[in-house]
């Protein structure tokens, strides 16, 4: 820390992204990226003729892409917001809808960026514990007078909250914004997008990073009534009006033109998830009923930290969170069937269960 850092930030503990080591080639199952490449249409669209225009700023309104996304979800472009990864949309929403008098409320076991945004922006927080099985109880969120953030499906548990529960929370907090972070919704969750016309306090945040194989492009999006979208747009124009790059806009347009490709990739990931869950169960692992592109698993005879380190030594990276309630668990991204086979073989060796 330099002697110049603002006092306000002296205690800030930044979010720690999954490691991206370069010392050797790892099987990367630690950051929930897609193991499959972007649609061929994305690669065709990002040709040199299009990239020739990199001397020019991108369209700050992202109009063409917003139109495409709106059409696909049955909304108007005014209901769609674009961001540099969905982390940015979440950050803008924290800035816009939380303050001293309106704390942020979220689960104790959820996406690690929420508390970091609170610290960065000086927002007080209410941490609402999940039940012992990591499920979320809608009753805990009734009339709480706070801005509510729910990851659905949740990370790192992979568990989904029903749309009925989301609607109950929306209806019980009409004077507060409810942010539903749907980064993993395409792998088996139900989107709350259909509730936007009914609830002016709903902001749904999604991303192209997980189900659309574009983590490297940094493209997120959000849905809400026009007034909510205008609010986060005002924050965006006050921070970085060109937040989505030209290549990201092009990639996004092509991705939404090839929805069939991504549906097929999601089905593959889901099938691999179910197969991997069976394999892990056979090795004695216990798991949550994940509907995301990862599994959340623990073994009664081995610690999460030990398994993480032994897998890494064998060239396989998974995510281990040394945090309260979840330090026994591994979060394992669903890769290709071959990668998951390598994972299961390595675990069998580590656990002494080779056949
Ligand atoms: C991965 C993830 C995001 C955001 O990812 P971006 O790459 O910034 O779009 C948001 N929320 C959750 C819960 C995630 O796991």
C-alpha cells in the first residue's frame, strides 16, 4: 500500500478471481468458463474488415445488440442494458440502488463480489444466512427494506430458487430493488425476465461469459423496466460511456444470432454435469443439486483444501473457498467429457479408489 491510498480504501479486500496460472497447461475447471469455443458465427463476424474500425469508438448505446437481445427475450430495447461483463452491471446497480440508508442484503454463501462492492462503495450490508442445506428461504427477505441481491442459480452452490419464491420477494419489497443475478440460468434455472413487466423493482442480470462462451470478450447485460435501466445508464455515462468495446458488441450480436448453437452447448454441459455427478457419487462425494455449469462437492474422508492441492499437483485446477461453511467443498466447473474423465481418474487415485 502506498502512503497515498485513500483512507476510505485502506481496509478494502479485493475480490480474488480464480487463478489463471501459466507455469504449465492445466485442465481448467476453476472459473466456470465454457469448455466450448464461441459459435462459428462469432468467429466469422470478428474479421479484419470489422476490426479495421478499431480507431473509432463503439456505439455508446449498443443499439444493434440491445435490439437483438430484446427481441430474443420478448422485451423492448429500452429494457436492456449492456455492460463490460455482468460484474460491471452489478457494480452499477450497487452504486445506483444502495446507500447508507438502503443497505444491500444477500446470502452468507453467495457470489464473492457482492461484499466487495459494499466495501468499495461504502454500502452497509445485511448478510442473510442460507439454511443448513444451503437453500434460500424467501420468508427471510419479506419486507426487509433493503436492496436485495440473489444469485439464481446461486454460486458456488449451484442451487436454484423457484420463480415463485422470487416473485414472493419482489411482491413483499415493492419499495426496494431486487437484483437477480442469473449468470448460470441457461444451465437449468428459470429466468425471472418474464416478471419485468409486472414488477418495476426487478433487475435481472445475465452474462455472455458462461453459457455463451465469451468470457474473454467481457459482455454482460441486464433487464428491467425503463426507469431502472435509465438509472444504471446514468451511472454508466458518469463512469465510462464506451464500456462495451467494438469487438464485444460484434461478438455479442453474432452470439445472439446463433442461439441454437448455444442451446446445444448448454445441453452438452448439462449432460456432462449429470454424468460427472454420478461418477463423483460413486467415489463417495456428496453434492448439492446443482443446476449450473459446475458441481459443488465434498468428500467425507478428505478435506477440500487437500483435494484441491492434490488435483493441482496432477494438473487439474478446481476452486476451493477457504471460507466459513464451505471450506470442505470443491467447486468443479463442468468441462468436456474428456476433462471430466481425467478429473474422476485423478480423484480415484487421490482417494485410493482405483479399480
Ligand atoms: C461469473 C459470474 C458473474 C459475472 O461474470 P462476468 O464475466 O463479469 O459476466 C456474475 N455473477 C455470478 C454469480 C458469477 O458467477
